[in-house]
C-alpha cells in the first residue's frame, strides 16, 4: 500500500509512518525541502526508537498485530522543477546540488560520496518536472494527470504532456517497487 501523508509531523502522519516499512521523500528544489529533511531525519530516528521501546514493553502473551516500525528510507523524488532544453533551469540546479549532501547526512546519517547533484545520487528515485496545467485539469477531471483524455480537455500539446507524465510516473513506480522488493 502506498500512503501519501501531508508535510507535517503530526499524530496522524506519525501513526501512518510508524506503520510503514519504507518511506519515500518528495522534495522540491528549494530551501524549505532542505530544512524539512534536517527536521525529519532525527524525528524518524526518534519515532523508530520510541516505537521499539513500546514493542519491547508489551506483554509477552500479547496477540496484537503491531507494526515493527522499520521506517526504511527508500529514497527521494525531486518534484516540480521547471525545464529548459530537457534540463532543470539554473536556479533549480543550484538547489538540486544541495539535496544529496543534506539527504545523506540528515536521513541516512552518512556522507554523500562524491555526489555533486541529484542526477548522480543513487538515493534519487526520480526527477519529476512540473506538468503545469495538467495538474489543474486532472483535479477537475478527478483522475491522475497521466490518465487524462481528450474528453477531459487534454488535446493538442496536452496529449504529449499526458504521455510524458505517464512515462515519468511509471518509471517512479518501478523504482519504488524495486527498492521495496515489491514484485508486480
């Protein structure tokens, strides 16, 4: 099951994340995502330790099916960057270079070995460009952007964008499944 939680450390998100075996981090190439990584890394470690303590204190004859709170960092997705000539624009590239060291240090508690950008980082699952008006169209049609059809308003250049969006998300789904050892 894939669960998308909001960008906060509240009680509902904590419960969902503790029940998770794997966690994928969606990041924007900006200061807020970098700061979020620095906050969430130690928090996830604390939650894992606290939950393990609770598991260790449960009665031995307990038949409660409680999650084991693996919370394994599975990687990150860089989202919503603008593209020019198939590459992120320079302003986003600057932020994308900063993501690997912060992710490795805050989430994995390790150095990013010789990684100078997200493109060379093994922890990056995908880089998703901003699909602009497709997202608004998808909200109105109440379906994923990669499932839009002409009847939904995806005509002309939008049809190519829908195809590109489908390819992007299929590659992301495959990358997540491989990292999580999911066979499909």
